[in-house]
C-alpha cells in the first residue's frame, strides 16, 4: 500500500496524502505540511461526517468525493468502499486531472489488496 500511495505524493504539486479509517485513525500519511498528521486526520474524518450528514438530510445520497478549492491550494477527498477516506492536499498549480486519475488508480489497487 505504501508504494501505491507514495506514487500519489510524488505527483507535482501534491503536498500530502492521507489514508484514514472511519474514526479518523491514520492508516497512512506522507506529507510535507507543517500540521500534525493526527490532528488533520481527526479533522478530515469529522468533515466527512458533516458532509455525509448534509447529503443524508437533503436526501442527496452518500458521500463519495469532494473537492475544496482554497486561494492557494485544494483538498481532494475520496471515499473507499469500506468507508476509509483518501485525502490529498495539493497546490493550485497542480494538475488536477492527473491527480484524479492517479487517485482513482490508487483506490482501485487498494481495494483489490483488501
């Protein structure tokens, strides 16, 4: 799994790759961000929970993925079939199409391993 996810981190503009379980426990992290990974993991899991609640209350389905664009970067969330969450932090100059493509490949490979 480390080999699969490190490929994502090596993409141009990717600042961090996080894989967490439903409770926010870190399963994998490779990041150049200054924030403590454990704090980010709980915040990301909480955000996914809020987004899932919003989708549920508006009867718009289940959480699948999410893109958050900031003024200097973006956060890309993607849910795995087992409920784990793959999150990528990237700069705005990163190639979003390439990241989404590689993220999709990584998710498929991870799900095949489990």
